[in-house]
């Protein structure tokens, strides 16, 4: 088990509740990790506000700041490297990770997805759309998945999963809320297991 806190970089597009729960776990010692930078493709995201409130550098990088996708990808990898990121944590990041970033952080990028992957993953399956699809299909069970990130949406190695029962009375919103509570716990637990070596990212 390593003694030095693991340097975490984050990418997030929205509200940032998963980011917040991991930051809290870093702060209270649940995680032997230190957040070093938050990158967002949305200038006014909750995630960047959370970064600022926690005195963590926040960086806005998007097709607006870098219209060339290659340049954007290089800037993202460069920023993460500059801050010494050892593990990149995607926390509601709704864009694909570019080939350069994937190469520089090979096996060192993880994501959380609000379904039991491989079900209800892939392009266009994110956020509330996942829960709408689960309800439309009449699934009795759904959940959340932490997985490694590769060049295909939601197809990297599954590291941890948690199940959530669908209720007859669920709407996409109530289901999303119940799963989100579980996501917060699952992501922190997966990070604990990565840091302790129980999960080997190079396996
Ligand atoms: C979370 O439910 C996360 O699983 C989902 O977006 C939400 C972000 O919430 N991610 C995806 O759908 C990725 N494909 P947050 O901003 O409050 O953490």
C-alpha cells in the first residue's frame, strides 16, 4: 500500500456531486488522495464552482477554447501532466477522451456510469437518458458501474458495480436520485480499492 496521497485529476461537465463526494472523502481521510486539478468543458459548471470553493485549480477547456480537437486533447493531457495527476477521475464528464490523453494516462482513467454496464451504455447514453431507457424497458434492476476508460464509450474494464432495484412508482428522476446516492459510495469505495492495491489498474 502506498503512503503518499494519490494525486487525482477530475474532468466533469455538470453539477459535480460525484466530485464533491470524492473531495469530501479526501478531506476527511477516507481516501489517501489529494485533488490537484478539475477540468470542465462547461465554464459555468457546478464542478468548477466546487473546485473554486475548495481552492483546487479549475480549468475550462472546450471546443470554444480549442476548436481543433487534437489541440484540445493535447491541452487536456498537458494540463493534467502539469499538475502531476496520477489518476484521472471522470465525474459526469459528457465528452469522449481523446487519443493523446488516453495514451498519456494509459490504464489511469476511470469513469462512473449510472447503469449496470454493459447494459445501457454507449454513445448517447448518459445522465437522465439512461434512466429513461431502463424504465422504458421495464427493467427490475439497474445500478451504477465504475470502469476503466478506453477509446470506446463505456466499454473499459469494469472495476466495481452496485445494484439498485427499480420501483413501480419510479420516474427517471427518482431513480436517478437513488442511484446517485449509491454512486457517491461506489466511487469512493473503488478509489479506496485502487489506492490499497485491491484493484490493480494494470491487470
Ligand atoms: C452521474 O449520474 C454519472 O453517473 C453520470 O452523470 C451524472 C453526473 O452527476 N455520468 C454519465 O452518464 C457518464 N456516461 P454529478 O455531476 O452530480 O456527479
